[in-house]
C-alpha cells in the first residue's frame, strides 16, 4: 500500500547558458541539493520557451539553438526546501522559482525482495 506524504515541489526555471562558479547553473543547483541531502533533483531541458525578455529560445533547425530553457525540479519536505532556498538565492542571478505542495505516494523501494 502506498502512503501519501506531504512534501513541496521546488521548480526552478533558468537558461541553459546560466552559470555559477564556471559550472552550468543547473549542475551547481543539483550538486548543492545533493550536498544538502535533499530527496533528489531532476533537470529537464525544454525545446522552446521564453522568459522576462520575451525572446524565444528554441531547438528549431533553422535557428541556432542557444540558451534553451531548463527546469530543475526538487521534491522534499517543507523544512528541507526552506533550508535550501538561501543557497539557491546565492547561486541565481535571474530566473523563476515556484513552490507547490505535493503528495508523495512512493519514494524508493517499498516492496520486499
């Protein structure tokens, strides 16, 4: 049986070319999340998007693909996400960060071998 657990989904919208200390920002975020022992992080690369500049970033063949949209998703408890936010704030220059409450139905192996 799966038991729901209250958690928070942190979603970070940035550009593929964004950097932090010479690393891609998405990589720096994932490494920091791992260092702070958050539940896990996933990086998703977008095919098309725009942000506050309204400039379209796309993978279309006729356009040079650069600075594509990237989303980093992290799910953990409210307390652990709240503790991560100051570190995230230090790493980010611009971007969009959202949080929403989620129900975690399963995390890790729950069935006996």
